[in-house]
C-alpha cells in the first residue's frame, strides 16, 4: 500500500526563521515520484517540485530546499528565512510509476508571523 | 492566459438535490482529475479521465458522476446519493497521458455546502 505521512499538523514561526516540513512515504514500488504542493488561502494548489526515486540529489530553489533520503523514506522541505507570504498549507504527495494517482499527505499548515 | 477554471467558487445546495461543478482547462491537457478536500485531510481522488469519452473511478467515487465529452471540460455531478457532500472540490489536469511524469495543475476550487 502507498501512504504519505505528514506528522506536523501545524507549525508557527516568526518571520526570518528557518522551518522544515517533514514528509515520510511508504511504497513497495522501486520507481515512484514525490511532489510538494503549496495551498495558499485562496485554495488553489501550486506545484513546487517533483522528484523521481532515482534522483536523490537535494535541490535548492531560492529560499526553498528539499532533502530526499530513500534510506529513511523521507522527502523533507525546508524554507529558509521564512516570510509571511509563505503562510499556507503544504502537501507532500506520492505517485507510483504504474498509476495515474497522486497519494496526498494530510498537509502541514504553516503560519509565519511578522 | 492558460489555466483551469472552476465555477462557481461557492455553491449551496439543499439536501436531496443534484448539483454539477464545472471544470474547464485551456492547457490542452489530456488528463483531468477531481479531488475532494475535507478539513484536516489530504486530497482524495474522486474520478479521473485520461482521454475524451473515458474516465475511471478514484478512491471515493460513490455518490458522484462525471462526463468527458470534450477535452477541455470535465464536469462533476454530486448526486443525492452522496451522504456527506459538504467539502472543497478541486479539479486538476496534467499533460500527455495521465501519469506520474508530469505535475498536475489545479483550479481554484469550488466550496460546496449542503444546507
């Protein structure tokens, strides 16, 4: 069975703090894809990153970075120097090679206070 | 501008009534999806379609129906058989054949409330 766990329901930080959102996944497939999406208060999900199971290189995009570790089945997301505009719900998702479905975690609500 | 539109943004329905949620995309995507989001839960897949005139049930299809008569459109009908329809509904699409290679693009959502 495939499953995505985001144990952190809600995180609150003060602006400029670094914050890490955890994502742990379960799958028996050797080929799979991991995603992060951001859902701001407007409701629309915004794609942030896709990573396939054969690429364990960490990725950095501006203040965002992702740490993929197959050994611990984790795909964690770090925001450096957080800003109020980062306040949103963040979803981690998993898709296996032979399916059309995204399996979403329950999301982590991040609140960044000025 | 290319994108996905959903209408209406807010929808109120009386118990026992069917209601149809609209989803239109101009991204020329082959695949389209409908998700339901409840508070504190992730998105759950209702139906998806890889090609016109074809669609498959997702994890929670009971009480819902869809059609895919045009590539651009994938309306969702919430029927009276759906026991707890109050939720936020999101439509998405992706390029090529539906699959994990490409990210899904999401619409702004429709919030359905049953009175």
